[in-house]
C-alpha cells in the first residue's frame, strides 16, 4: 500500500487542473469570503520586502503580492501548478518537493523577510521542512501558516493522524487526498522544534458562521 505522503503528492498531480479552475473561478466559498483575505492581510501586516510562498499552487498569492510591489517567489511540488503560476505572472516559481526543500537540494533563494504556507502543510513530518525554511529567513524574518482549524476539522477525533479529503463538496472529478491532521499543541510543538517562537495567532471567521474558517499562525525565527 503506498505511503500517505506518496498518495498525497499523486492526488495533487491528478487534481491540479481542477484546483486551478476552482481557485480562478472563486468556487471555494471559504477562500473567497474569508481565508484568502486573511493570509494576504497577515503577510502585508509584516510589511515584507521579499516573500517566499511555500506550496504556491497556481500562484494567486504571488500575483496579489506583486500587485502591491512586494517581491514574491513561489515553490510547489506539482509541475502543472508551477507551469500555471509561471504563465500567469512574472514571479519566479520553482519546482521542488518538500523532501528536496528539507534537504536543501534545490536553490530557491534566501534572505526572505517572510515565508508563507497557505493550506500547504499537509504531510506528517513537517519539522525538517520548517527548519529548512527557518534557515532561508533574513534576520527578523517570520513564517505565516494558514491551515484548517484543528477544533473545527477534528470531527470528534482530536488527535494527530491521517485523514482523507474527498472533495465531495467540489464540482468536477477529484481524486481523494490524504492529509495529516494535527492538534493545536502539535502545531506549536512543531514550530518550537524547528526554531520558531509563536508571535501571533488568529482564527479567521465568517461573520455568518459560529465556527472559525481557519487557524493562522505567525512565528518568528529564534536565530
């Protein structure tokens, strides 16, 4: 049976075209109404000059930052998404797996004021990757992570472990995707072990919903 990490990447290869369509047509309501704006404001609030978008997908955030005069660089593990991001904007976009990034096998630049990961940390062992990203930050740099809110996504099972996204609420043909659920304390422990200290925590919420739409963490390097 394939490892979940392998199946996770395979699902992105299969779903890339459908994902591009979903993002560019604004068909994901939570992103359109809450989470896209939340990550953008969190990044802009740090007033960075140079940003790395980790798991940039088709590049919408790269384009939003470039429109505001911020130098933005993207990296993603799927070639179709990277090609789409390159075709849609002038920002440099690199193709690299998280394993390659963790081992520093691909040069994606350094001295970033901010690195963001917007719903992009879905595998189990994220500490080596986060530590590698820490080494790419300029002094005073920060990491911004937006992810599913663990209290909302727990569905009665509040412990670390693999889950499955079926994309049942999405239009089109999608391949189910495994993703690794982690508790709030697990997120904080991972940041600590990768050399970060928590500087801020937000819970973006739709005004008509009692549940938070995401968890947004801002962490600063201890270097």
